C-alpha cells in the first residue's frame, strides 16, 4: 500500500458521518471510581486501545462509563483491577448520560412531605422542618413516629411526594 492510498483512506474516514456514541458501564467499589479510572487510563495508553473517553460522575457512586464500540474490550481491560466488580450488560447511549448530568436536583421546602430513598429509614415519609441549601441537607420529622424525631439527611436522599399547600416558595 502506498502513502497516497493510505492518505486517501484516512480522508474517507474523516468524511464519514460520526457513529453513535455508546458507553459501557463498569461497577466499582463505592468511592474507588477515580482510582479505577486512572488505572483504566493507563491501560488504554499502554495498549493503545480505541477508547476515546472515561466518564466518572460524582453523583453516581460505584459507576464508571467507558466509551467503546465493543463492550468485550472493556471487559478484558478491567481484568485484574482490584476495585472492579464487573461490567453491566448492554450499551448506554450518550443521551442517557446527559440526562443524569443535567438533571436538576429538586430541593424541598419547609412543610413538604418527602419519602426517604436511601439509608436505614428508606421508605419512611416525613415532613420537612428545615432546609440547609449551603450544606445540601434537610431536617425532617418522620410521620409514623410516636414522638417527633428529627433526622438530618442529604437532599439527594429524599424524594418530594407532596408539596406544601398555601404559600409559594421563595
């Protein structure tokens, strides 16, 4: 193959429409996403693999997204990494990741009814008695408790079930 034919081939590849962007999901030990991502980056550079990006989202603990056309490449790449739990089946389109990145966090107001979505009180409902926007925390009182029991949770640990009637937020 001559140099000219190689150049023509690369020009043809540049003019092709971009292929859709898909990501493979790697499960890791919570809190170890960045260390695993750095190990993956090193392996990609050493083996010169066709993996354009690695995405770690602070909101998603224990999850790394690796852009790759072939999930088996990612599976082979994570072999032997200490904090990797495995690869989820299937591919995730870029649009789904963008939804997670740009999804606004709904901040409850005092008086709202919320449901706890994680932790030991998961599934319980409570009334918001205080909101600390700076610390991103809410104080709630469990509705089913015999006596008022205030609990401080992170905003992302609660889901708004019912907005307070009457006054507007502000």
